[in-house]
C-alpha cells in the first residue's frame, strides 16, 4: 500500500512539471486557455509520467476485478449450496416418479380400465371414472413436479458452469494486470534511479495526489457524462434537422454533418463550447481544452444488435493532458457511459445495418426491421 501510494504520488509531481507553465488560474475552468508548450517536458519525463498514470489506472482496474472475483466466488458458493439442496429435495419425487412409471410398465394401472369396462351402471361408471381421474391427475402432478425440478437443477448446473468459465477469465485477467503493474513499477524505479533531482519531485507528492483524484479523473468523467446525456437526445435532434433523414423506397439513411453534431452538443451543455467532434476517414475525434485541462478521445462507431440495435461508440485512444490512459480506463468508461445512439428511437420500424465515417460526415444505413 505504501509503495502504491508513493507511485501514485509521483504522477502528480510529474503532472505539475508539465502543467506548471499554464496553471495561472485554476479556479476558472472555462477561462480562455493559454497555449502550452509540449517542449517543456522531455521524453524521459513524459514516459515516466505516462507509466505512473498507467499504474494508478491499472491498480483501479485490479481493485474492480478483485471485487468482481469475490462477488463471483460468493455467488458460486450460493449456487452450489442451492444445487445440493435441490438434489436432496428431488430424491423423494424421483422415487415417486419411478414408482409411477414402473406401475404403468408393469401393468399395475390396468385394473382401472378393467373397472371402467365392467361398470354395471352409469352411477357406478361415473364413480370409477372419478377415481381414475384423481389417480391420473396425481400421477401427472408427480411427474410434472419431477420434470420441473430436474430442469431447475440442470439450469443451475449450467449457470455454475458458465460462472466458473467467467471466473477463470476474471482470474486470468487479474494476473495479467498485476504482471503489467510489476513491469511498469520496474521501469519507473529504473527511471527514477537516473533522475537528477528526485527530492524535488517528492516535495510535490501531496499536491498532485489531490490534483488527479479531485480534478483529473473527475474532469474525464464529467466530459463522458455530458456526452452520454447529449447522445440520448440525438435522435430527436436528427428528426428536426432538415435533410438528415433520407428515404429511397424501403431504404432509409441518416446523414449527420460534423458541424450539425457540434451545434447540437453546444445546445445541450456549455462544456462543448470548448470541446468538439471531428469526423475523419473511418474515425472520430472529440477534443477540447479548458484552462489547464486537455482531453482528446479517438474512436469509431459499430453496429450492435444486443441487447438492442444501435450504433455504439468505441474508445480507441484517450489522452489526458497529452498522456495516453491505458486500455483498462477506456473499457471502464465505455461500460459506465453509453456514447452510442439508437435509430429506433427516431424510426421505430427500422434498424441500423451499416455505419461509416468520412471527412466531416457520419452516414448510417437503415433497413426495415423484421
């Protein structure tokens, strides 16, 4: 824990070195930014900072995975206990079901048919038939109950098997992330050993611990949260935008221009006055700078059909103040914030089948859903 806290603190020390030239007004989040000079940070410091930032973020992922592992293990234990209880409960019904099946096979129920055929009066026939129905209904109830319990046990066994496979993947992922942290620790320790002034960095530990935990990660999530909220209203904006929806016979399409999307975003949140989207060939970049904070998101859209049809945004690269955050952070943000949109909110009887991005234009092909 002490080593982890020390490494995390190094991040904020180095981050201060990078940003010191532009930290003239920390309270004015939306103040006009002054240009920063990337040349103030050498390659050595840049690498050290990025490795340290990766350790902090991967450590967060390890904590998340560990919590998920504990949850899965507890869930597996509960399922195993339930399975044992169900297997005990089914034994009695299994015996009863076996007796019923054996009685039919051995002809022990034949006397019922013989009694019906030998009835000497209508009232006698009705009484015998009533007994017959009671016995048949009881037999069917026992057999159905046994089948339902058997299906329940089989379903529980499938869940246990599926969870065991998932737990195995989680443990492998956990080991992989821990190995990454070990490698990064070794690299950082080697770099720090060659530092000309490690004591100066240590003096800034406390300040930059607070900077990242209270400002850095908050700002990254604030941008993602604002984007997710805005994208939820995008179908309504497209519907009102002239020429955005095109119809050709049974084929529909959506064409959204870069300027139109940015206009929409700025109408939703003032944050987008300094943060905008850029459509490139095959990819989308969203970037902005406010004061001493700079965020850049690069990604692409793809069609998904589960749990419902839509256009999902995948984060391929995420930069915070020119430092690339690791894949674990990108995946975590994708899971927490939905940056996609769903054409069926616009036209209920269609589904998206293709999405492409060209220079300054997003095109979505829609077809009638079956």
